[in-house]
C-alpha cells in the first residue's frame, strides 16, 4: 500500500511502474482471500492499461488474465471465460500459437472449462497445449509436466482412471529425475497421484504417498507453508475415509489452528479446513459440533463470497447433510432444494455439482419414504451423469445403484399393498 501511494505521488497514477505496484497489491489481496479488494484494483488497473498502453500490450493482457483469475475464484465463471477467450485470441494473433504466454492463456481457459464441467472442451485445449509444449519446450520441461497433470485432472473428472494414472506416474517420475524428489513441483505431482489412488478407493497407496509428501513438505517448505497445510488436509481426509477418526481429527485440528494463525480465520483455506473438520465430526455422529462449525462456515462464506458462490453452495450442502443424518428431513430438504435451484441457474442443469445436488435431494426424498419422487429425480440424475460423465464414472455408478435399490423397494411395497388389499 505504501509503495503504491508513493508511486502515485511521484510517478503519477498511470505510470507503468504504478500499474505494476497496483497489480502486486491486488495479487496480495487475492492471496489473503480479500477478493473484492483485489477485483476493485484489477478492474481499475485493466482500464488504465487499455487506455495508456493499448488493448494488446503484454501488461494489459497480464492484467486481463489476473482479473479473470479473480472472477474465477469468486465463482464468476462466465466473466472469467469471457476475459480468457478474449485474452487467448489476442495472444494467438499477436504472439503466435506457440508462445509461452499464449500457452498459459490456453491453459487458464481450459481450467475454467473444467470448473464449468465442460470437460470435452477442456480436454481439447489441454491436449493441444500439451502437444505444443512437448514439441517446443521438450517432454521434460516443468510446464510440459504441469500440462500433463492438468490433462490428467480432466481425465479424472471423467472417471478415466487408467489414463489418469498413466499420465501422473509418468509426470512424477520425470519431476523426480529433472527437479529432484523434494522440489515443490514434485510434491504437487506426488499429491495428484495420491488423489487418484484416493478417488479409486486405493487408500493404502494414497496414504503411503501422502505421508511421504507431508514429511518432505514439513522439512523442505516448513510446517506452515500453504502446500504443507494442503498435504495435511488430504492426509486427514484419507484417515477419515479409512475410519481412523482420532488420527484424522488430530491432524485436521492441527492444520486448522495453523491456517487460522497464518492465513486468518476468514481466509478461504481456513474455511475449507473448518468444513473438513465438521465432516470428521459428522462421520463420528457428533452432530452438534459438526453443525456449529458448518453454520459458522456458511455464514462467513455468504458474507465474504456471496450466497451463490460455489464454496457457499458446498457449505449449504454439507449443512443439509448434517440435518439429514439427524433425521431433520424438512430442514435438509429445504436447503437441498435451494441448493439445486441455484446451481441449475448458475452452473447449468448438467454441471457435476448440480447433479450432486440432485442426487442429495433424491436421497432425502427416499429417507422420507417418498420413493416415487426419489426414483423420478434419480432417473434424471442417472441419465444426465451417463451423458456427462459416462456410465463407468463412480458418481454414475453410485446413482445407478441407488436407483436400482429404490425400484426394488417400490416393487416390494407394491406387492405388499396388493396382498393386503386382497386380504
């Protein structure tokens, strides 16, 4: 702030160095989770850059990219996409399709498509991006390896596990050889592979990698580094999934305390940690503790991110789940219906998060004994997941299993009613 004020006074508010200082302050706000402040500065920065430097100047395009990143973090994905498409078109025309900055723009747009659940479009860009990076930079360049990891992440969302694992194992081996086994990028690659094992239910393999990752992170980056805290989060999640509640809780409480101290009690990463701890409490049947945390997180996300931000909607879903576990069906249904309605409008009716909301509401109908409504809603969910994710995706398989079970329950109930009426 002090530097920006001096630059404005000495150089003027539109000097390139002043604009750089303004951009740096905006990035600091973004890192602190103060996204409204970041957006305000970035909008101002972009307007001045366009007017003073021109719409195609490299600094203008960097400013545009930063603002798009903030929009994406705020859940304003359409605004992010609009800027990123514009950014990519300009860079391709001015710099060419193989320039590093163009490839970065291509990658950013692909990641926005991923966030929107538009995986075919994301995959097309990521495959193109990876092929260019391999040819121009070489197969072992760090950004080529990052491109491999990003493509693997898209395959992961599509449930294409064999392709995911193949890319991630290859990426990790190259990272180890080129950068060393303790480089931060190697640790990120290791964590990505662990996540794939986790999503496949290969908990022991996931845990082995995550423990190794955390130990190296603590020693190399320090116990309070954001990447180390992320490693703690995911290891705690694995312990939770394996039913090792005490270890999960101990690690998650420790991570949350550090996150509060380092990032602040309202930072997005801290709120995610609180959410994770609430889920551990919920799995143990400690409903009051879970609800207290979830209400707190929801209130903070509503005030800081807005009622329709993806993270806010996740909080609504978690709180609804806790109500459902307690048999408070009316409260659960109310939240889930609200969640589904917003996600349909904001994300679209076929976005994976929307389908998760549909699945959750169908389960609540079933728990209330409203089988006909549950079956009708789950049928729609199965059809859309099959089209969007493929029939083999774990989420699709789970929905198919529920639908089959509920249909059997309906048939059994119908037969019993028929027998009773005959008697």
